[in-house]
């Protein structure tokens, strides 16, 4: 592809920046107003002395048509899974089945108040118990809390349980070990839980360096946090020895479930010796990412740790009805109410639709597609750990950078012109100029081939016309941004002219 | 296999291309002892028709508050959600997108968040609002932790009139993070609010060690009472502490913003702004602060800039605060947030506008006052105190609360929330006022006078 | 690129001795590695610094680096202009982009630092 034959304007590129919603509509416009008051009015200042608002908030003033056009236009400037392939490594951007959306909006789910009497929410509790049982089985860790709102929240919940267990045993500890390939949430969670992070390097295989691990494992260590498969997309072949070494010093093994999509029905974190796992239902279980959330981060633990889980937990009673129960040594609660129920409904619908065979096929296809893509791109980009991968793999633009001055960032931006969302870039940190690709099982063979072809074409452009790649993107609603300006002089809210 | 678009034939060809005969061979790195070796024990798969019927069945086993005349509150409220809000949320470019890390193809999400941040600043009277937290409870915890960073202190005073589940959440985080929370601020049981001037347990006394990072207060509080936020701000600031105020944002069209009362950080549960109740989740954690503290703020933040063609554009900014860059020194571990709920709040606030929000606030307040008078007039309830309140209030039922709740449920009413249900949540061991017979009633703009009259008549004649 | 009148350390700070005071900044190599500097967090006058310990942080859009003091002493002046124009660190790392001025507790510590020539060899190796 040359500059003269850049892709024609895609649907997204027909959109261009527009005014904020505060600048749309006539000053007296309105969309939805409260009905006329049918009870005696109460003067706010006399009912709440000194608290009547003196200057009203300056909210938008728009008619309904302007709202739909405004947000419609904003949506046109966005790229979602429905817009095209989204091979964002570690994020599992799979297709979001639409029946799940409809299910979460059923009045019998969406209309529930969290403090309704339990006899009026039996269906909701049954759904949550069903999801707990299914996730526990996939994890090989039978006790489950659905409370955490996200993966990082799940990590924290699990570490809190470990801390409570160590404290209860009169054996408080101070450190948590993580590999150098870990997601940033892992060390951030460690700090929030009052522990110190100890980092272990990866070895030449891209796996945990067993010798280095044994060196840092002492009786101050509370836990090891490990993503398996790891963020290079490789399965930790020493996993049984790793979890055994962790247990040998009285510490817990924590599995970051970000990459669970690779292994469902093949191997379970519980069977690998892990004591706890969080599941990102917005990755593995197809609930949508929502432009950043909401997600869900259920935590699955061993029977031994069940008594520390946050409460209350939905449970099935002997008579077949459902109730809430808080474990005797519970850490407390990590949020209000019971969890991101609306998200959990979607995850439940997914797991019921697929069943055991369906989930296994998901993982098998996710792994097969990643390996297909890896082989397709061999020789086009550097692939530092070029062996059978799990559901994702990491390649590098190091050669492109050295030979043509084209960096991973440039490749990612150029991919936008070809109609693809870029892979995860510059992660994991141990790979120079990293590009992490996770195609997921919901991309067709045609999609995989076209993604491969686009990346090949960009690599060729890097040689023939590096400035073309370095200047990309050209066809998106906006082009590269001045991010330094945004950070040096932060403008984080709209203000009327002259303020 | 309907979720996987690769055909069996294509799959075979892909496997052949990799030189393997089955997908199972791709898992050779998994040690045999860690292999499951059997199918997962899960219920069988369902066709979409069966699944739709199954989900309908489960949904019908619930009696949603929206199908009742609901007076249940406690952070989640049965407000009207304009139709337009869900039609915005259903745009797949919003809900199927990831976090906007590639700004060139995420301007929709980014601009929507920028507008949401602006609206929250307008409502709260603060300078900066983040892109959202999980819910009000975790936003409160993050505010406490932020105050500790700002002041370099490690203890906070939490008003015992705060929502008990928020207190419990705070206590859970504090225990893990080795921080101390003091719940002993004095409460005036005759007013249902804190007494910040109390000699033995007022703010001045609790802060006299000079180690208190923040005073945390909710107003209206859990019991509906209006705290003296101005005085609490003054006293907290005198002690070198920050004041964190938890708000109900739907009331901020008519009530003074906490920014005008001296708050340093404002948090709140934003479910009431266009989000479904959904059994309490996903909600929306509102978080706003003052400009000088922005580098200690948790969560994502969108800023305005320009692209290479000098066009206005939006981007995630001040990201060095966050976990993916600062790792163990990040301001929080939060990654996924509640962006779609923030989008709903933005669309909701656009739909109602300044006048609409004020109208909703006035209607809630007027209807709550009307209902309280009607309920007291029945003689079945007594007022535990007579302080100012907004759209939620507590009364003592003279009879058996759970029997009353059951009887009213049969008549189609969710007759408020029984405070005693929270008995295990209070970190200090119990409620700050007697919860005997205490019922919380919340009234939204959806309730009609006819419903209020009928409810009072029926509950009064039990 | 590496003025010979300055002394350097392997954390990429430079020191210019002026009487019993030392001016500290970061090298050309360091600012180039960071990219566009967007924020510099510095101590206040009166704070003490110690050799090998951090005295501040410097941020680009997507990275944070700690600033290490090569010497012991007390901060007597801070380059406040960097709070409004942090890009000065990129534009003039050895001049207007200086960071702190320290009253040295032990001037001999400067002697232990490396020369411009040694530093250049060190960064060539790192790159």
C-alpha cells in the first residue's frame, strides 16, 4: 500500500471531532423533565436551611434528537469488537453475544433492588450460585465470591484472604513475589494490601526462573502471584514445582486469571497447585468491556481459604432455596451489595450456552488461532520466544527499528489505517518493542489472514517508505495526539469561553 | 460451536499447517499431572432458544422492585431512566470497546468521559473528576487512601452515620493496608447526625493527635440526616485533615455542592444517574477532588489536547499515576472501571439538564416530606428525631417490621429497608443509633401521590 | 553532549561544583531516553539529600523515573521554573534545565563521580 492508495475512508473516518455536548442545543432546550408536582411543594431552603443551591450546575441543554446525534457521532469515532478485529493481547477482546445483553436488561434482573426480601430474588441468587459453581469447576477451586468488580479488585480480595489466613495462623508475612512479566495491577495490588513486592526475573525460555524463585522464597513471603499462561503467552511448564516450592515455605500461590481463555477444560489452576484465582469475566466469559468497564473479577479459592472470603455469599440451602451467608472468618466486604450482577448475568448466559464442550472448544480455538497467526508472521516480525504458544504471543519490531527506524508504536498506528485495532504494545516490559497479539477464538480464518496480510504489508512499508508508517494513522477521526501537552497543561473539564 | 466462526474444515487445515493432528497437541507444555483429563462438570450447552427461555424463567423467579411501589433506598434508588439513555448504551462502538488506550480510534469514549468529568465537577463543585470507580463504597476507600497520601498520615475518622456497607468496605481495606479507621465520632441520637463539636468525641478531640488524614462523612447520611458539612470541614482543616464528603448526586441539582461547603474530596454512588438498579451492581463510583491534589488521585482521567493537524482531541492523561506505569507505587490498583455506567450518567444528565435535575430533586424531597407526614399521621410509626432530611428518612415502626414488610409486599409495596438487616456490617459493632424497629424510606420522583396515600393508608391499617 | 567541566554518575545525573555548592541535573542521554518531559517533582529548599538516595521524580507521558542524588547535603535552591515548563529539561539539560542546588556536606563525594569521557563510554555501552 502506498500513500496514493491509502485505504478509502472507513466508516470511522467519516467522523471528525465535534463540539462538546455543552455547546449543542439552545439554552432553553430540554429533553426529559419531572412531571408536575402532585404533592405540596417543599421549599428547599426552609426544609434544608443553608443548603439550597445558590448557583445551578451548568448541565447540557439539549433535545432528545441532539442527544442521539451527539452520542451517535461519538460512537462513530470509536472502534469496538463489532467494528473489526481487536487482537489486543491479554485483553481477550472476543465477540459479545447479544442475547447476554438482552438477558441483563430483563426487568426481572435489571429491576432488582439489592435490599429486596430474599424470597423476591430467588432467581437472581440461583443464577449467582449457578455461576459460582461453574466458575469453581473451571478453576478447580470450589469456593467462589462474585463480589469483586474487576480483575484488580479480585487480586486484592485474594491477597486480603491470604493475609487474614496468615494472621489467623499467627504467621504474619511481609512480601509478595511476582515475575517481571506481570501486569501492573499485580504490584499495585501488593502495595494496597500492605505488602512489599519482590520481582523475580524470567529465564531464557520466557518462564519463571526456578533458581531465582527459590532464592527469594523465604518465610517472609506471603504469596506468589503468577499469570499462567504468562504474559508472553507461554504456559509455565514448571508450574507444579513452582506451586510446590511456594507451599513449602507456607506461602500461597495466586493465579492471575487474565489468560484463562487459553486453558478452559484442559488444565485448571486448582490442579496446578494454585490456592486462588481471579477470573476476568469481561475477558474469558464474553461480557463486554464497556470502553473500560464495568467488568467482573470473581475469585475462586480452595476449601481451606473459603472461610476468609468476603460476604455475603449466595448459597443453596438443603431445601433447594437460596440465601446469603457470610463465612465465619470473612475479611469483611470489598464493595457494597453483592457484585456486578448485571455483568454476572451475561457471564452466566455465556457459560450456559457453551457448556463443558463449548468452553474447551473456545480454548482450543483461541490457542490454535494464536499459533496460526504466529506462524503466519514468522520472518515478518521478530518473535523472541518462537515456540508453541497459548492464546497469545509476543513479537517485536526490534529489527524494523534498527533497520528502518520504525517502532512498534508506528506499526500499531499504521494498523489503524488498515481497519484493525492494534495489538497490546510495549508489554510485557521484558521484550523490546513488544507487540502482543491475542486473536481470540471469535475471529474467522479470513480475519486472521487479513490481519496477517496487513502486518506483512506494514513491515514492507517500513522498508520502502518508513515515513509513511511513522506518520500514521491517516484515516482515523483524529491523528496522532500531542500527549505531552495534555499532561503538561491538563485540561480535564470543559469550560465556557473566557473562563 | 456457534461462538466460533472457524469451520471444522478450516480448523483441520490450520492444525495441519502447524504440523499437529489435534488441538490437544498444542497443550504439550501442560504437565500431565496438571491436566484435567475429563470433561468439565458443567450443565449441558443450550441453544439460544433454550437459553432465552431459561433466563426468562430465572428472571420470573424474582419480583423486581420496578414492578412494585418501591420505597427501598440505601444507596440504590428506583429513579426513572429516560429511554434515550439505554439507546446510547446499546451502541456497540461504546460497549464493545476496550479502555481508550488508542486515542485515534477512541475519541467517542474519551470525549464522553471528558463531558462526564465536566458534569461531575459541575454537580459537586470540585475541580477534577476521574473517569469512575467501581461504586460509592470503593470510591470512599480510595478517597481515604488518597487523603493519607496527600497528608502523609495514616489514620482516618469515619462518621458512624455513613452507609454501613461502605464502612465495612473501608474497614476491610484498612485492615489489609495497615491503616487505622476511627468510628467513634459522636452522634446526636436526637438528631440522627454526627455532633462534630462533642467534647469527648468531636472532631477536634479525635484529631488532637495530629495524625488524622481525613474526616469522612456522608450527607445526607445513611439515615437520611443532613450533616453539618461546613462545620466538619472547618474542624477537619483546623486539624490539618482533609474532608471527604459522600453525596447523593441526584440531589445536587437543588442542594449546595460539597465544594461550596469546604469538601476536599467528593465521592458518591452514581447508580441514581441513569443506571439500572440491577441488584446493586454495576453501580458508578463518583470521585472528584481539588486541582492541587490531582497527582494523588486514583483512576483514569481524560484530558483535552490537539492532534498533529491541530484538531481538538481527547486522551487519557496523567497516566503516570496509574498501575500500568507506576506499578507498586501507583495511586491505586484500579484498571477496569465503570466507564459504561459513567456514559449512562452523562447521557442521563444531558437528558434531564439543569432544570430537569432540579425538578427531580425537588419532587423527591417534596414527596418524601409528604410521605413522612402521612406515615406519622397513621400512628403506626414514630419519628426517632426531627432533623432536616432530603428524600430518605428513618422512622420507627411500632409493630413487627418483618411482618409489616411481608404484608406490604403481598400488596405490591417494597416498604423501605429495615436497618436491623445491617447489624453485622457496622465495623464498630453496632449502629450509632438504636435500630430497633427502624425503617429507611426513600421516595423518588416516580412515586405518585396516589401511591403515597394508598401506601400510608394500607400500612396504617395493618 | 557531555560537557567536560561536569561530573556524572551512572544514574545519569550531572553535578556542577560552584564553591561549596553543587548544582544537579540530568544528562542529555537521560532526557533523550525519557522523551518529552511533562513533570518534575523536586524537594523543597531546606530538605536534605543523601548520596544514592532519591530526591525527586521526573515523568514523561508514559514513564516515571527517580532522581538520585550523587552527594550528601542540604537543598538551598530548587528550579521552580520546571513546574511550568518541564520541557526545559529536554531543551537545555545542562543550563536552564538544572534541578536543585545543594550545599555539600562532603565535597570529596564529587571526586568519586565519573568524568564526561567515562560517562560517554558508559552510555554508549548502555545504548
